[in-house]
C-alpha cells in the first residue's frame, strides 16, 4: 500500500500498487510524483520505486541546451577599409625601399578621406588606422626628402661608399 502527493499538493491513499499503475497509465501519476510506501518514513519519487518504475512510460532524454545564446549578440561596428589601407600604405612607404616612398602621398590622402568618412558615418571605426597612415606617410616623405637633399649635397657619397666596401 502507498500514499501519494497529487499535483494539487494533497495526500491520497492508501492505494495499492495496481491502482498506482493504473494512474500512471492514465497520466495522473508520473515519475516525479512523490510516493510513500506503507511503513516507510521518507517520501520518494515514483521513478525511485523499483516496483513501479517499470510501469512508467519510456521517456526520451531531454533536448540538449543550445550552445549559442538565445539572444543574438550585438553587431560589432565595421572598420573603414579606407582607413586600413591608409595604414598599410603608410607602413609600406616607410619600411620598403625601391620607390615605395611614392605611395606616401597616397597614405596621406587615404587617411584624410577616411577621417572625413568616419565623421559622416559614426557607425564606422578606424580613426586610429587613418591617423597612423597619415603620420607614417608624412614621416616617409620627410625621411626620403632629407635623404634626397643629403645625396644632392654629397654627390661623391656613393663613390666613397663603394670604395669603402671594396677590398
């Protein structure tokens, strides 16, 4: 004989195991329903009672929780491609030789246009890239300009340099 606690939180019983099996079949009792065997002190769930667990319907495992959050993440602000190219051409104009200094004015122009674009479209980012491109372009022009003035003022520099490295 058993006592159960119904969904309405009331105690029912004593009832037989056959009556509980019938209630399980009718859907009035499930695996989580609290039950107490006659003479027992503690309440258990029907699923914990071996003599009644076989009467419970087979349940599939619960659906796995999704790995992605249910609410979409906020969109990341886009970076201005012109600002990125300003920085890239500024780096190339400063670090590369063999005529790459000619792209220094392009870095300055790209950076200035990117800054204007960033002011008119606040959803874009990349102001640091644009400023970096402008600064590197100006530095490259100043360095190559100083080297040009140096070579013009010292026409024998290359000849002296070749003589220095010849054995």
